[in-house]
């Protein structure tokens, strides 16, 4: 009896062979995503549902990646694409595929979140959350609650008939609350809705707490001062300002970390990992989008750059093979090097010690958005929750603060690393116009200098 | 079946289940070819064709929405059934609305054709696109001081869209878009500076010369070399015409009708009040032939006509779709999708004169991040550019933040006369009298 994978292999592997004839690499990626969403905004409920499906066929000759995408999954359509690809990039290479197998990993359950909680139940939940938040604090002006669930089924077919599949569930509860300004709290993971239905109050309370802090915040003074990055959310800075610069494709275009393997790039005691194997985390994958099993990759070891994140192409280019970081937003996006769950590991100080030791600085806890130039490492982050620190004490919350600096510079200055590692809620990382679910985390750290604090108060007051 | 017939059959499936449903069906087919070149070699080429259908069902005031990339008859029947079930399960939505006979345009397809948005004369193949990207890259590399190009990319897109509603509105539009972008690096290691230039046009013949785009990006990257940090303080800030459109985009968000109706914007009480400095006029014109934002009507079918949003500093209009207009007791101006081709008119002073009046300030050419708070107008961005000293642009500056409140910034703004109508949001170089600049 033939398994579904055997049938796919029989149907598509010969076509992948045409597409990858004379190439270094290539495969067929077939995807089907079912997604549902209930959003309440300004009290108005909108449910939606989507079916997205198609294939991406990829061919790589040297470092030239040629891809064809179509929303029509038929052998005829794949054959047409295969012929076009081979013509667009002639080659006389021999494909060298890694051994089959090594899969079978399960960092999340393949159970789809869809179906268990019907639409009326999900509508009632977002309405309950809306009412809970409005009822708890009469300063609330606007509430938006979105409950999303999806199931992404991925099949990778290679020319040799090897087939890898991954069933990736995802749920997310996103709560935006506006008092003086809009704040967001998120719960998300590769799981079913059960935890959200059981514990949504935690996320709602967190949104209310953040909104309340901003209500009390004073304009942030501008200038250079010590910066303490709080545990958890601040991991977004590692992701944005360092992580992108050690993605092998960015390195290849000349990022500030190019050619620095084996060199000191950060202060002693800094360990940075990308880890796609974290149980039920938003960024986890059983297998990446080229069929490489997920792994935990050490990037910075005690301040020394030791590895890049790689897909198969860059695994060949830089040697050492793929690190399982090839991801595509969907079948209609090319696979590129992406992070999964990126984190800085614990040190031996405590947050309390770090605060006590700081005379004048800002304690940044969460962020509204950020941007980095991955080539130069210049970054800017908007602090949505931050506090002034004076004489070893956490003082008033501040608003309008931005952190700006250059990552290659800043991470050399880290002088204290906490032992209170926490994950942030994670988010969707944007790169080359593609979104990918990721998480990040870190313990609290201090940078006595190297980051400029921008704010609306330039009076120079302490 | 053609796209219009597929839309009609989908509406038919919905009506079989729920006769009183109001239905909107949209089919879009998009194609996209992109090539990226690095160091003279092609890095990637992508060719995609995607077709999908989007269905919105409204029963009384209850709404459900869905889309599918599976367009088989069986899938469309399921989609209709699921979407009706969603609408029936949903509570009433006060924003549920569909354009009725009399509200929607009846000659939208014909009007769209007059806008000349589809280039029928050109068919770009991989070889030609690769040649264009290499020309652009070579021109950038030829600039003295340039180290490398991180990206040199050429893209060609087309789309065909058909919208049919159960109320009788229908439109079919086709458009093309050619895009070239190059990102260039000067210097090495920690002294790297990056600059990019791009152009995007509906017709290939209108696209800027590849070599000119490359040269401009190369010169920009080199000009940023040797950037210094500056002390914090309040000073005049000039936004280069390449970056000033971002301020206009924030203005457009602040006059979005739904944000106004929900009280979410700092301009909510400012209609017919001064919101910009005297002399500033802002226009949204969907009728520009070959315009990137040109359209006969919005997605709801309501005609979009040229609109003066700000006249001599006074706010004249919100951006309204049917739902926001209903909430505000006004009439839709065909802006349910926001602005079309938005621009600030040129002022009377030249850019040099505008800068000449500044003893000490900054000229901003790049902004990082996207942080502004719509409800308060608070604005704070990472930025880089050049120092202005004694009326002259001097040293490049880096790693600064500029902060202020959009309300004050708009009211204290002076526009230069260097407006160039290029993309779908255009502005001349503008000066803001004073902002908080944070440096070292």
C-alpha cells in the first residue's frame, strides 16, 4: 500500500528532477494554509477565513536561485515551471543532497487549532475580553482584540524522491488597548486555542498595565546615559540589531559581521543562540522550508562570533551545511535565511543588582517597534515602557523614548548580564517583504554607554 | 468562465443559501517577475502567478469575509457556504455597508482604461531584466568611494482585478508596474554607509534611466561618509524631498475618516481649522494618467475625484469610505482605501534659500523606525542626514533622533519649490521651524 508521501514522490519527484537538472540544488515546496480570525475593533466584530495553497519550485545553480510560484498545484503546472526554470539558468552541476532522514522531530503537536472552538465560541471570547478591559478601567478609549488560528501544511519533495512534511499549527491572541497611546499585549504559540481560552485574563491585564504606565509617563530626557535592557521583550534588540547581521545572506552582501568569524564582536559573557527546537514556540519548526531538520545554533560564544545562520545555499557557500534556517513566508516567496527563536543566554547578575549599580540611566522594558539597517548595524527602537533610573532606584516611567545606536559598537559595552532570562511574546519578523513568526528572549543587561537615548525633553534635566 | 462570470456564480451560490445577502466578490490575478543582481551575477529570479477570490457576505448588518486560492467550483461552493455561516454567527456590525445603485460608479471599467495604467508594449524577459540590473549596479560601482552594492533589483508586476457586487456594481481593471531599486555601500567595516535609490512606474518607457538611478545611490552613500554625532538641542529641521513624503503619509493617517470617527487622531476636531502653515496646499488626485495611485473609484465602487485636503493651511476634508462617512454623517469621497496620488504643492522658495536662512540645524535624508502616535501626534524617529551651518549644508550626521509633535511640525512648516511628481506620495523639501534633536 502506498503512503501519501509515496504518491507525492511518484507524481512530483520526476518533475523536480527536470527542474534541478544540471543544478546544485532545488526542490518543490507545496503548501496549504487554513486560517481563521475573529477581530473585535471599536466593539464591531469581523470574522474571516482563508484557504491559501500553491507550490514553489526552486532551482539553484552556483549562487543563482531561480523560483517559480503558482496557486495551481497540478503536475502540468509544475512541469511547465520546471522547464522554464531549467532554461532560465543553465548549468552542468550535479546535485548533492544530504542523506534522507533525520526528520521525525516534533517540537509541537500536529493538531490543528481549527475546529475545536466554533465561531460563536470564538466571537464570545473576543467580546468577553473587550468587555473585561472596558469594565476594568474607565480611561480605556479603544480596544482591539484579535484571535487568530491557522494550520500550515508543508511538503518538500526532492529530486531523489525524498519527501519531508511538517504540520505547523499557530494561534495568537493580540490585544491593543488605547488610553493615552496604544499598547499591545500578545500571547502566541504553535499550539491549540486551549491556553488562550484558559488564561486570556493574563494577556488582557498585561495590556491594561502597559497602558496605565504610559498614562503616568513623563517626556523622556534626551542624551547619552546608561541603558538597562529588561529581560524578555528586549530580546527584540538582539533579533533586529545583531541577529539579522549574522544571517548568512546578509553577511554575503557585506554586513558588519562579514569575515568576523572567530573574532570578538561582543563583550565577554555574551552567548547568542538561534534555536528552532523550543517546544511550541512561535518561531519553532520541525523542519525548515528546505526540509532541513531544526536545530539549536550557537552564534556568539563568550563574545566571539562562531557561526552564521545558513540555508543550504549558504551552507555550501560558507561550508558546514545548513543550520535549518531556510524559511519562506509562503509558497509564493523564495526561501531565504531567517531566524527562528533567537536569544541571549543568562549571566550571573540580577536585575536588582544592575539597577542598584546604575547612577543615571533608562530601564527599557518593552518596545513599540524598531528598525535596523542590517548592513551597518544602525538601529532605532521606540520604548513603549521605560523608566528613569537614578542613584540605583527605578523612578518615574517615561514616554517618547527611542534607543539609537550601532549594534557592532553597542554590544561591546555590555558590562552586566542578569540571570533572569525570559522570552518576549514574539512577533512577526519582516525581511525582504516576507513575514515570519519568530520569538526572542534575554536576561536583563546593562550598557553603560554606546546607546543614545532620544526623547522629546532636551532641557538636559536629570 | 471569465473572472466576471466566476464572481457572478459565486454571488449566485451565496444567494441560493441566503437570498437576502449582500455580496461582494473580488477576483485578482497577479504576476510578478523579480531579478536581483549582486557583483554582476544574478542572485535570484522569481516568477509568480497567483489567482485568488475574496468574498464578503453581509446579511442584515452581519458580516463575514473569506478568501481562497482554490478556484474550483467545488471550492467556491464551500467558500460561499462557510462565509454565509460566518456572517450568520457574527453580531451586527455598524460598519457593514455596500454601495447601492446611485452610490457606485456605472462606468468604472471604461474610466479605468482612460488612466493608461497597463503597459501593453513591453514584455520583459530574464535576460533583459538582468541587463538592466547590472547596468544600475555598474553605474553605482563606478562612483569613487563606493565599496559594493548590497542589492540591485528590477521587478515587473501586472494585475487584473474584477469586482462584482450583488447591488450591481462591477469593474475590471488591469495595471502594470516596473520597479528598479539599488542599495549601495561606501566605506568598509564600521565606517560603512548605505544609500538606496529607486524608481517605480506604470510604463517601462517612463522608468528612470538605470545608470542614473545607480549613480544617484552611489553618490548618496559616499556623501554620508565621515558622519559625526552632534550635541542635543532644539533646532530647525529640514526634510529632504525624498523623505518629506513620509510626513504626508502620517498626515493622511491622521485624517482617515475611520480614525476620526473613532476619535483616534490628534486632528479629529480640526476640520476647517488651520493644520498646516499658511501657504501649504495638499491635494489627492486619482486622475493622473499612469499614476501609481490612480483609480476611477475605491474598492467599494464610489467614484474617487480630485480632492484638496488642505488649502492654504486649512484642513478641507477627511478621507472617507462609506462606513466612516456614515459614522460621521458625511458622504464618501471614494477614499475607503486611503489616498490615491497624494502631494504637497511646491512653495515659492528654492531649497537653497530655505536652507540659507538656517544658522544651525539639520537636513534629514533618512529616517529609521515608524514611531508616531496618531492619537497625540507625538513624533520621534531615528534619523541621519547633514548638518546645516551658517546657511550651508556641511558635515554628514548620524545616530540622531528627531522628536516633536506633528501638530506643531505641520503648523510651522515651510515648503520649497522642488516638488517632483514621482511616486504616489510626493512633497517638496520642507523646513520645520524647531524640533528636539537628540545626539550624543
